[in-house]
């Protein structure tokens, strides 16, 4: 089977323009994968896509993990000229985080389906990506790890899990450790799903994650000010229904990724000291946060940046967690400059 | 029965210090009460408490309706010297809004229990209060209607339902018509309750309103900034559990009051024009809002104030919907001045 796939890829390379095939979804098989908890993910697979070309000195690889509920497919629009990472310059590895419904997840695991899928951590996501990068792609170093939201959390985790492995870490609206408000928010979403009669009926016939994703997305992804500017009283419920229909994220996947974010604490191996954590980070760090972010409130990232003397960009619009999108020109340029000059 | 109660009250007046008895909960029986929808609330009762004394010219009565999920009992702490309304000067009528579990509500109606209780509007609340004020208390005029949050919505509604009936209207973090974000927020809470297996199991054995009240209260009553300053990562879940235990509001009552707020639109009888609505208001209006309010976002109240040339106080802290409490000195003084001078 593997041989067949390889052959198919090879054949495609002959027929398609350079780079086209690399962007297709590929899977790395990690076998039974031991988690930080001691539990094992059976038959662990990690999805990824690559963009651009590795240079001869192997110094231009940038790892780009997914945000919560996001996939490497969705990262595509952030790769390219004038976008977050330019694949004309960098060899970009977009990687599907555990539990995102592409990589091993409650929704696709045959041996550990749904809530039998063990809890995993942001550290486990990062470890799985390290395996892909080193054992499958054969790299010994990364130019940078860059990520947005939960991708930014993975970037922070990379900086402490593998401090020598990359030159730079760029967490965008991410966090090294969730603030109280963020813990409350994810718990509320988990409760809404777990108390739902559609999920909690013994056979998982419905998917309340759609309502949670749509409603909490609308409530918290931007700010009330921004939301009120963007819509009208008449459109609220039609918009909400549309968002529910468009949401495809599995409730069990969502629960496990939310739990991973809640468990994140990069200071854990440093006795809970953010100061000692920051001192142990070797990479040059560029922290980007938004003051009005209600999904990943910016306090812990700002504290980390202050202690680590990271470069810090504070976005200050009413776009909240979506500020990196609303202010993409500024952010993309700042990231491009940082990647280039440091 | 009524005679007995009256006698008991009379007797109590002889024995207790002036004012003490008046503050006790009393009920006005309105019989079958026709709603704006055409449906009828059977055996409608409205709870109220009075504070202070009606002056000989009957010009010092101030009506004070309750906020969402609130009771006239809870308004007590806002009445007195240095508080929102001073009962040394004013005859304060604190009134329980329909559906608040004291006045006729899904939770206490024998003839129309739970979801058999018809939907009612903010206009119905105000109409029921008009009946109490005119027919039970025998007043023909009010000095003012003052209310906080849903109480402020009732104050706005009073200004259009009975424009000649009071000199002043003081809506505090209230709204004449909910903004899109507010509609979304209440619908999310209603969905969380209605999808809950504890509520939606055919026999209403559990009360998911407690979780909704506790979680959404913590998420939206202040701001993420304020929340993160007030608590710690370690305390989040203990605080949440405590709030759930302390919440006593019935899920069905909550649904009906939330629906009443969502249906509010003081412009309805003016063809949807806020301009014509504002022009029809005779009372002097003092609008108090908070810029960071995420429960009653301030846009519509500010627009009303601008069009009606109302006095306007905009609170600007990180306290959000709780700003009138956080900045009570400023608010109480401003209200006192307004009540006195206009």
C-alpha cells in the first residue's frame, strides 16, 4: 500500500507543476505513540503538507501547526507571497495537530474511538510533530515554528520541549499557559457539549459541537463591538444557523483538543516559574497578541515576552482573536521581517 | 384572606418602627391578565415591596423593577441613604418582574406550569406594574422609573407605554432594543438549557439554568480583563462550582425572561424608527451605560439618548455590565442629583 502511494506521488510529480504535489495531504505513521500521561495512542498517524523547497543547507524549514479545530488544509491560505509564510523562501511544513480529525483523533480512531481516545496534551502534539520532522522528513533543525491560536500554544511548547531545535518561535495570539478566563471559556464549551442530550445519549447520534462552535465563535472570536458592527438584528439568527450548518468539527475531537489547551502549562517543568521557563528558552521569540482577544487572553503571553525579552507586537483593534486576520498586512510584514533578519 | 393580611399589616405597623413592614413582600392579584400576544396569564400575581413614605402631594413615588433573574428582595441593598434611591426622600416601589419566580412565573404557576406558561414581553411586565401602581397603590403619577439591566429595559418601555405617567426615566445598563450581540448571547443561553439532557428529558428533573447562569455570568458580566484580575488559574473551577450551587433561578423562568428581553423593541409602535420613538417620549431621561458592557451592549441606548437628547453617563472601566456596582459612588450621586434637580 505504502509503495503504491509512493509510486502514485512519483508519477504525479512528473505531470504536475513543481510544488503542487507537495501540498497534498500526507501521513506519517508513528505506530503506538506514548503520551505524557503514560497512556498510548494506538496506530498514531500525523497529517502534514509541505510547501516550497528545502534549501541545500536545510536551513529554511518552518513548521506551522494548526489552530484548534483547524486542519493543514486550512493553513494553505496563510502560505505564499505576501501571506504569513512565503513558500518561495521557506520550506513550510503545515502539520495537523493531534485530535484535529485528520491526524489521529477520537473521530477517526478505530482502536480508541470517541471518548475512549485518551486525553493528550499540547506537549504530545509537539512530540508527535518532532517525530515527523526528524524521522520522516529527516531534519535536524528548524528555522522556525510559527502558529496561530492553539498553533501559537504549540509554538510556545516547542520552545521548552526542544529548546535547541529551532532558531525562532513565533506564537501569534497563542499562550504559554491559559489565563483564568480562557479556562472558564473552554470548560463552558465542554459542559455545553457534555450536557447535551444529542451527545450524551449513549450513542453520539448528534453533534452539539456545531452549536458550540457557531455560538461561542460568534460570541468570543471578535468583540461585541466588532460583532455589532458586522451584523444586524435581522441577520443574527440566519447567520447563526449558517455557521452551525458549516461547522463540521466532531464533538469528541473538540473536547480532547479543548482539554489539551486547558492542560497547557509550559512552566510545569520549571516548578511553575515563568521566569525560569523564559530563561531556559534558547530560540528568538516573536510574540504577537491582541489586547481585545477574548479567546486567548493575552496576559500570559505578554508576561512571557517581558521575561524572555522577546520581540512583542500588541495588536489593538476591536477584532479580538481575529486581529491577525483583520490586520494581516501588518502581521505578515512583521513576521516576514523577523524570519528574515534574526 | 385579603382582610386578614391587611389586618396583620395594620397590627404590625403599630408594633414595628416606621418603614419596616412596608419592605416586606406583598402581592397584587391581577386575576386573568391579557398579554400583548393575546394569550392570558391565569391568576396573575405581582410581587412588590415599598420603602419610605408617600408624601402628601404624592409626588415622590419611584418605581424600581427588577433585573433579569432578580427579585425585589435583591433590590433592597440599592435603597437607602447613599445608595441608588434614598427612601428618606422617595417612596420606592420595588416590583418583581413577571417570570422572576416571585411574580407569576413558569416555576410557580399552578395553571400554566413550566413551558405551558405563555411567552410574555417587557411591555407585559410594564403593563402589570402599571396595574399595581394605579389600581393597588392608587397612584396617578410617578416621579420616576429607575431600573438596572432588564430593569432598565422596563424603564425604557415605560417611557413609551405610558409617556405621561412619570417625570423621569432612568435606565441603567438597559436597552430600548437589544443589539445583535445581545440577541446572540441570550439565544446561546436558551440553547444551552433547551439542549440540556437535564432539562430536556421530559420531566425537568435537573436545572441546567444554574450552569448557564454561573458560566455565562462569569464569561460576560464583567470583561475578560476584569475576570483575569479578580481570580487565579487555581481558583476558576472552585469559583464556578460555588456559583452553580448558589444559583437558584429556574430554567423555565430564565427562558421566558430571556425571550422577553429578546423581543423588546420600543420602536415597534413607531414603525421601527428610533427617531420617532425618541420624539414621542415625554419624560426626562437619564441614560447610564458602560462601554465595556458585554451583556447589554450600549449601542442602542446611546443612540436613543442622542436622538432624545437625554442626559447620558458613559461608564468606562473594565467592569462591563457590573460597572454601576463597581462605580456605584459616581452612579448613585449622578442619579440622586438627577432625581432632585429635574
